[in-house]
C-alpha cells in the first residue's frame, strides 16, 4: 500500500517533493503544538525544520551502515546539549523526527497518514478533560519550627477546608532548625484559599507556606 517514490538513484524532482512534504507536515505539527501548548518561536521553528533535517540525514545515509552509526552518535550528542522539556514537547519532537524518517525514505503517503492521525489525536485529547488533573487537588508545603509538634497540629484546619489530606514527605531544612512538611490535599468546593492559608500561618508562626498544583510540583517524566 505504501511505496517509496525514491528509486536506486536520487533525482531532483523526487527529492524536492520530499522536501516539500516535510516542510508542510512539519508546519502542521508546529501549528497544532502552538495551539495546544505554550510554545516559543525557537521551538516552533525547530518543529518545522526538524523533519527536513532528519530527511536530509536519511538521504545522505542511503543504506550505508558506517554512516548510519556515525549519525546515531550525532543524534545522541543532541540529547545532552538540549534543555529538558516536558513530556508533550518530547513526543512532538519524536513525531517530527518520525515524519523526517518517513519522507527521507520516500514514504510520503505514510508520513502524511502518521502526521494527520497524530495531530488529530492531539487535538481531541486537548479538547477533552480526560486525564486532566483535579483542580481541587493541591500540593501543600508548610515550614514549621523544630519545637512545634507538627503531628496533628493542622488537623482541625484541614478538616474545615479540605475533603482529604495525606502527608507525602517530612524533611528538615535551614540546617535542621525547621521542618518542611509536604501534604497532598483536596480542597472543598467554595472555600477561601487565602483564609485557609491565614489559618495555617497562625499555627506555623508565619513561616513559609506554598500551595501548588500537583503537575507543577512534580516532574512529568
């Protein structure tokens, strides 16, 4: 069903067609990513150009085993020279590379099918709330002095403002003079978050208190 447009020898018309398809599909992936995620101009340009660059590499290799090993080493260096991204950015980069691999082999229809199916899935999952984190679920960090018995010290406040809470981590900080306690909490509907924090501040001596969403507080990968 899927056949390559490239023969044993490369010709200018086939190569230019591969370039055109790579650019168009890369642009589609970049636009969809920008619409569904925060995206810098540099990353947008990367998603457009990456399929073209991968395609060029595949065309240059053209079945040469030694060159393939050298290219693999070059791609491994890129991994260590890059700033870590979130899981969605990594998936989008892999998608752009897959498009470049397919077009570099002349499998233009296959590349188009993969790109279209992938971007449609991205759009569908972006518009659905399935898998989204609970807005009432929070990560709470409370710093307390070492002379405060933190066990049960905030239970009364938690029962008033949260539907559930659990201690995730306890560690010392500030050279052992303080404790930092991490809770996973579910806020009750309609509660005043500032009022909740103010009540906690009274108990912990007005030391640091941080409330974040779970996805912000932990790494995605």
